[in-house]
């Protein structure tokens, strides 16, 4: 597995509860987050 997978999992674990608390649909946010991760890394 790539070394950044753990950091990505930790970030998703932090973002996902925030998404649920905000009452937003997690799928578009996850898609946007994955695009940001690809651009940054």
C-alpha cells in the first residue's frame, strides 16, 4: 500500500464526522477531497 494511505485514511476519518454533522452529502465531498489529494500529491 502507498505510504500516504494512512494519512489519507486519517484525514477522511476526521472529515467524515464533520460532513455528517454538517448534514451534507458525503459523496460529492469525498469526490472533491480525492481530487484535491491528487492535485496536492
